[in-house]
């Protein structure tokens, strides 16, 4: 191998490593035994980069799989790396596409090891040919322009330093440095989409469209420009995760989905949604104030001309029951602190007459149908309507808490944010204090 290629690979790896990582950072490298990952392991050895080598043996090719494992383990030992092999049973994939299943298993192990070893990144040996295939598959599947950017060298989890180099360059590097590797013959079968592109379509494309790979790679720049434009538009119609419906509705219809995707990405809410779920999200222009729609793991709530987008996570219901003696000193549950005091507190967010309460008390999330009697009134009021009248944002209403007695009476409502009247909650008539009150229960929030 020409010395220039050796120098190019080493210089590039060292350059991008310095760009993203500290000199003593540790990595997790997946090694299959093929030329790409073996070349990358050898590069780490030459540059004295510390890494854990992880090999996954799927047992799908009988003796050949065992030989792959043997090579990865032997060379890791010879080159001074710790190596861990994970054996898997291909029958566990069931009816799932084997390549998809294998990939999910592989990266699950990589992530586990990354966390266990406190590694800076997961190293993979993806190269330029992989990039071309990735972008081509996205095109054939009808992906939007922002997806044409393909894989990045560093995405916050995966570090792909070989992306600028072709498969042939890596093979030349292996031959020149006498790096041992094995060829997975199953990759020569066109049973899967990527293998078909690699084994059959690519060769014919070379004859009909010389240089087509570089033309595909140029789409990355177009994808980057498109995403930059969408980010600018998203910044005009949304502030963080809050969309201005008037501005969003004024966008051309053919831009709305792309802008919405960009808003999700900016807020770390990007996820794979079905066509039906995207259709649900398109309805945000037509939902009434206070209404919520859900799609995938997203919750979108309309609130006075804005739509708030949040990740919808199933959380355990909040419910704390406590006796009077437990609040004689500070009793803290999440953001709420309760304490019995002998005189009225000027700093308390809320306070009630402790002797009017039916102990033990329960602090819980409010539920549909809950009612309480506001101060100065004789009739009860629906808590949902009370929160609306206090202008509590629709997407935060569910986080309001109520303080209840053992008989179910609601003595106070605790808001998740300060209301329009500058209060942090409301006290019920049954629990109001008077000049004769001797013991107060104070309620404070640390939000």
C-alpha cells in the first residue's frame, strides 16, 4: 500500500478525534472480523487510542461465525485491547427481519458497554460506500430532503471516522499493512435491501451513470441547505416547543410537515412516526384551546393561540398520605413542603387552619370530577374549570395537585405555575384560617 494512504487514514483519524474528543478518551469499538472494523482496530493500535473491542457472534454461519470470533479476539489480544464477545441465537429474531434484529441487538450491547466503561463514544467502521447506500435507500423510500444528509462523523453517540474513505481504499490499506480479515459470504447474497444495492444495482449503475456515487454524495449538501432553511422558518413560527398557530397556519401547506419535523428535532423530540400519526399532528391547526392530541410519544396541547409540544411519558401517579405528627417539622414531597407552625407565616405560598382538617391528609394529582369550595363561597366548583379560570396553561393543568382530608374533602389546590392572579394555589372555604387559628399548616413550593 502506498504510504500516502496510510498517512491519510492516520492523519484523518487523529484530526477528527482531536476535533470531538479529549486525548485520553476511551471508546467502544464494534469489530465483526471484516476488513472495515479490522482496519479501524489496527488504526487505534497505531495511534495508541484506548478502546474496548466488542464482537457479536450471531451463530448464523456455523463454523464461519466462530472463525470470525476467533480472529477478532486473537487480534485484539495481540494488539493490546480488552475484548468481549457476545453470543446470540439467530432463532431469537423470530419473524423479524434478521438484519434489523441483529442491528438492534448489536447497538444495545454497544450502549451498555459505553455506559459501563464510561466511554466517550461508540466507534463504527462505516465508510463512504455505506454512506452512498444509506442516502440511496432514503431516496428510494421517499425520504424528505433533510434525510439526504446521511450519516455524520459524530452524532453524539456514534463516531464514524472512516466515512470519507471508500471500501476499496480500506481494502488497499488492509492489504498494504497485512491486516488479517474475513469476508462474510452472506453479504454476497442479495436477500436484503443493502446487499441488493451493493451487489447488483451498483455494478449496473457504474455502466450507465459513471460517477453516480459522487452525485449521490452531493445530495448531502442539498440536505444540509434544506435543513438550514427549515430551521430558519421554524424559528419564525415557534419559540422552543411552543408554536404560534397564526404564523404556522400562514405557511404553505407543503412546508408544514417539514417545519414541524424541524421543530421536533430542535427540541430533542424527533422520533419515527407512521403516516397516520403524522396525519394526526397536522390537525394542530384545528384543535380547540385546552384540547390535546397524541401521536407516538408526543403530546400536543392547544392553549390560547399556541400549541405546546411535549414528550408524553407514562409516570407513576403522585399520591402521598401523611399523619399530623409527620409535618411537625418540614415534610417534603417532590416540590411541595408542608409544616405545622404556631403563627401565620408571611412567606408561605399557602396556609390553612390545621385544626379544621381531617387527618391523615393526602397530597395527590387532581382527577376529573374533583370539586372544592372556594374561599367565601357556599357552592362547589369544578377544579378543571377553576384551573382554566386562573389561566393555568393547558399543557400544565394535569400537574396541579390537591390536598385532601381522610374524608375526601379537598382543602387546597396547588398550581404547577404561578397563576394570573400571582397566586400559587387556592384554599378551600373549609380550611380557611381565622384570627382565632392557633396552628397553621403552611404549604410551600420549590419550583
